[in-house]
């Protein structure tokens, strides 16, 4: 209850409409008073109900509802992805949004979601190759081009072939999207450094579906002037190579980074599924006494 009281001034929506949970980071004593450092998560209940209803309509019974940053935190902790005294940024590039999460001393300190993301690159290509085809067909062709070419480097003008000209065109189309992406990531890093008085971010890990784009890791490393690595949590998992395609697992592993973190039995987790109240707690015992007395007498 104290957490709900403290957090209400920090929320953009009424606290009464939110499901709230927290994770204890640290316990300490100050002026002979025991205090706690908490990380609190608040989510509007209508978003939770919508998410649960989607799963239920799919024939699934939800047992746990967490948030992406905590799942990523669990994944990094399980894979020893962060060294002591190290500041690491995890860039989770999905289709519609890119998450930026910064960890220091194994603790999640910063979380932000930005655009553009993977689908924005596809849309930029689709607009450049637009024709009389249906929009869906153009988008599918643009997605295929993106997967095949990735982030193309600009070819030299000398001896330019048809393929080089095509690469130059794709590079021209996606360049504004990539520039906006790196600018937003850079601004986030700068805001974090000023907020926490941190001199530098040691390295970045790239994960999510967008991490599979060719040259995206090297491109971000060059633009951000930071060591950037591809993070695939499934590389350290033992599996039967006769049943699972090794190449597919290597290509798609980064897509499941959040899913892996959700599946791990780690203590750093948030539970947003409302606890079911016992039946007796929903009714006032006082109102039941006359009824129970009558039944006993009968």
C-alpha cells in the first residue's frame, strides 16, 4: 500500500486503474531507519485484461505476466552477460519499436522505447520501390529485399554494376531511418550519462529480430563509436542437432531473448496478473453470520 501511495504522483494515469508490482533492489539503514530501494512497475488494468484475453481466446491459460525489461535482465544474468563495474546497453530491435535498456553492476538502471524499428526500414524500401502492385505485395517484396541486403554499404561510383546501383538505391532509401535510429539511441545514452553521472557506456549488445539484419551490428558500432555485439541467448543452450536446425537456431535465437528471460525461474520478476481473491474475502463475514446460524439451527 505504501508503494501505491508513493508512486501515484509519478504516473500519467490514475493509480486506482493500475496493477502495480515491485522488485526490491537493496535494503539499507539510514538515520536508524530501515529503507528499501525499489523498482516499481505500473500498468493500466485495461491493457492487462486485453493481453490476457488474447491469450485466452487462443486457447491458452496465462500463468505469468511480466515486462520485457525484467525478462531481458534475467536473460543477461543467466548468461553472465554483464561484468562487475561494467555499464552495458542492450538494444532490443523489434518490428514496431526499439528498446534501450542500460545495466550497471548487474542492475537495470534505464529503460526506454523508441522508434524507428525494423518495420520502418521495410516501409522506407516499399515507398521507394512502389509500383502498380498491391500495397501488401510491395511490402512483402520490400521485406525480402531488406532480409537479403540488410544495411548496405554505399558502393563506389567506379565501375558500377546493376547490383551496385541497386545497393546504392536501397542505401539511399533506408539512410534517413538509420540516421534517426542512431540519433535516438545516442540521445538516450547521453541522457543516461547525465542522469546517473556516468562517464561512458562500455559496450552494447544487439538483440531482437532486427539484430539479424546484415551489417546492422557493425553499422551501429561505427555510428555510436561503441563496441556492439550480437546477443543470441540460445547459443549456450544444449539441444539435439538431429531435431533442431542449427543454422535456423543461430539466425532466429535473438528473436526469443525476452521469451527466454520469461521462462527462467529467476527472482527478478514482476507479476502483473491480478491475484485471485478467496471467495470469503469478497463477502463480509458479518453478513453471513445470521445465515450460518440459521443453517446450523436447522
